[in-house]
């Protein structure tokens, strides 16, 4: 048998090095499977991803939000079956929370719009973006930007993580950030954890602080609690006790040998090295897996969750679920069809759909959320990918890019009105209650609740071609076009619609930040970004018409002011 030598020269068998089976995903939805050693460095993973995808990735981000840089995949906490997001040099970098968008333009500036109090207004931290932004994370109503130098900048609702001034001095050498509905947790190099936001959502670690100084390798969250996995396999929890912040009932199972964590809105799952599983949180919504514990010992390949249940694909390709029975926690009606050859599971709020190797799909759970097995797509054996809103599924066929939908009609489950247009589709995006599909010719088709973006009539002419990417908040869509224009539509509280004629953006000047009608330059051409700042008061609009103005004369008198720490940093 072939052998290899480690860093210190000792002989080791190649087969002793664990192989990771990963999926590398581009923001366009394109993906590729990757098999690589767990001790491979990130640079090797980038090279392998370039071969698999046919593009060069400038950075990789793990499914836990970690920017992978100068480390091995094992050191970064990447697990078998994980998903890596690949960022391209010229890729559109647009992030969302519940009601706002944040966009990193090619020059490195951040542009935000949507709910001004929920992250749509970042003017008071713009002057602090002295270092390139690596990625942006969010709570429901705040954003946190992780910079390449390991610092963190925040904006949005101060009670939900938009103000990190109390812990600003600790936010250095940060490698990843995790956000739940109202708080952030940052992991520092060396394994220390820093939290901020609303105490009821996990921003208070007083009871476990001594366990979070070092050694943490992964952080996971429910809607209002956090769990940290330490290098020795020990688990630490804090936050809302009812949502997993209290793990006393499974304390003995969490003291060692935990290798992987997962969660839904109300409960956590810990997978141990021996294959056993521990769950805690709301017992009715996934916090109690005792009824299927023996089946889970067969080895878990993939974990999927909705708001009230968990479903896992085992190593043998079968499916096991637990949680609220009516919300997908029971597979009794479809058990025979889920015994083998399941590739992946998708979830709406209270239903699951399994995609099998054959291209067939099996659904179960709440009927009004897409769990009606009688409403599955007609194209059996043809499904390639599945997309979701809160209450409906959309299946994309592999042969000709056709789309079939099922679930709540007013949430995207009925696409009959646009069915003739749903051909040649290669990507679909969903808000809570609507879908937007991107065709190969660059046009966009929408359906579902008009209040959630199902009606794109306000910008329909501009969506007939040239669209590169689609993004969504809970209530609105954004389409990025080839010429750099960004169009939005849907619920105004969700970040759309904007007013395209008013092209506004932020840029730096010698005298500070100014708001002006400008165009940004990319590497090869000037591109106008159709971004309306969605000013909170009409006074701002009146002053803009008179020409550029400095932010020293701030018209938003009632908007949050910069903290002393931020002013000192400036």
C-alpha cells in the first residue's frame, strides 16, 4: 500500500487521512462536488474548486460563516457533507436580512437600502470601512461586516446586534460570525467567543464565560440561543433556555466526543463520534429524538431542518425525521419511498421534500406547506434542484429547465399563470411568499404573493433581459443586471421597491462622506448602480435635489448616532 510522510517525516498510510465530500456553490446556484483530504489547506481546496467549477475562486466561506484563510479544512471546522460558498473576483456580493439589503461594490464600498432601522442605513459606519470587507452576516434587523483584517463593523437595530461598541475592543482576529434573530456571536482566532445584541437572544454569556475564552471550533444557533463546540468535543450552551440555551437534560452526552452541530429555530442536534445523537431545546419541535435514536446510530450523512422538525439522510440513503409530526417530524405516510437512494432534503416552514438519485421527489409534512404527496411535480425522474418559500416548493427539471410548484398557492405553490414562461430556467430565488426565476436569456419570471415580490410589474421592462443574479429578503427581491444596475420589487418594508430614477450611492471624499448622484467604476468599465438609499425623511430627498451634501449636516436627526468608540476609531 502506498504511504506518505507527514510534516515531521513520519510514515502514514494515505488511507488514514479522512476524505471530505463537500459541495462548492457559487452565488448563481451553480455547484460542484469536491472530494478532498481533511488536512488539505484552503489553497488546495480553492485549486480543486477551480477545476470543478471552471472558475477561479478568490475565497471560500464555510456553511458556518467562516472565511477560510491560511488554515487546513479540519482547522476551519469543515465537516464531511458540508457546503462551501466560493466567491469570485467579479462576483456580485449582495447580502440580506429580514428587511434590508447590503451590497459590496467592486471598489469595496458598502451600499445599503431597505428598512433604515433594520440595516438599510449604514451611513454612520461608512467612514470606518478602511479595510476590505470579507463577508457580511446578519440578524433579523442588523448587519455585521467581517473585515479581512479580522475586525468587525455593525449597523442596524442596536438592540439586535447593530451596536457592538460594548465589545468593540474584543472584536479583533475574528474568523467567523454567527447571527440568530437578535444577537451575534463572533469566533476569534484561538477559539474565544464574543457576543453582542439582545440578552434574551444570547448576548449574555455570564453563566458560561469561563468556558468561552478559548478552544471553540464551531458556533451554531437557534432563533434565540447559541451552542459552542470546543476542540475537545465538549459543548457549551447559552441563550433562551426554551430554544436550546439550557442543555442540562443531556449534559452527560455533551461533555466529550461531539463532532458536529445542527439546529432549527427551536432546538439543537449534536452528533457524536460514535454516531449517537443528542438533542435539546423545545421537545415538541425537534428537541427530543428518543423515538428514533436507535435508527440514527446507522450514521448521518446530512441533516435538514424546518421550523419544527429535523430530517436526516443516513449513510444508507434512507431518511429519518423527528419533531412535530404534522410539520414533517413523521415519515409514516411515505416511509416505504424513503428507505434508500435519497440524495438531499429541502424544507419549507413545516414540510420536507426529498430528492432521490432517480430524480423523483417525495414530500411530507403540513399539506399547506408543500407536504401533500399528491401534489408532487409531474416530471418524475427529471428533477435536478428544488427551491423553497416559507410554504411552497419549486422543482427545476434537469432536461429543459422547466419548473413545477406545489404548496400554498398564495406563497408560490401555483405557477399556472406564468407556466408558459417557465422554460430555460437555471436558478430560482424565494422570499417568504413568492418566487423569482432567472432564465438563461437573462429575463426574470415571478409568481406568488404580490406583497412579497410575486408581481414585478413595477420594473417588468427592465427584467426582460440582462439579469445576472437574484437575491431576496423575506418580502422583496433584488436583480443585478450586467450593466451594474440593481432593481428591486416587493414589499417596501422588505427592501423594495426602490425608485430607479434617483441614482444615489455613497463615496469617500477628502472632506468625508458625501451623498451624490454618481457612477462607480469597475475594473474594466464604468457601471451605474441603480441604488436608491430609501431616505427616511423627505427632507433628505429635497436636499439631494439641491446637490451633494456632507453628512455633517445630517437630516436624519432621529437616526442612531455613531458611538464614541466609532468616532475615536475615525
